[in-house]
C-alpha cells in the first residue's frame, strides 16, 4: 500500500519498502537519487488509494461473476439463432447483483 501511494505521487520513484502496509513501522529506502516524499503526503495518498480501491469493489466482484467470454459468445450466438435474450439477462443479473457504489 505504501509503495502504491508513493508511485501514485511519483510514478518514476525508485523505492524499496519493507513492511509495506504499516507506515509507522516501515523502512523506506529511496533509490537512485529519488527525492524522498514526506510521511504526511504518503499517508494522505494512502487514504486516497484505499478509497479508490474500495469504490471499485463492484468491478472486482463483477469480473468474477461474469460468464467467461467463450460462454458469453455462445450465449450471443444462440440468442441470435433462437431470438432469446439469455446473454442480456445474464449480464443484467451480474450488474444488478453487483451495483456501482
């Protein structure tokens, strides 16, 4: 989490973080002349990164709930042949069961 926050602030940072989840008990090694970032700035970015992660939970849930691409293509083919809406119904159910936050 700390590394992700640092790279969100400075995508070019060269850094090694030991104990990446605990800002109070971590060791940050700034490498190759990377300018250190203040702890307060890293902590603030960690909050933003966590909020973004939490807000996108529905995307992760949907990704595992959708039928495979192969299954979806097969559904679309048979829907066209049979005049059904199985694919649309399956996708709508996933979206309904996993709404955007």
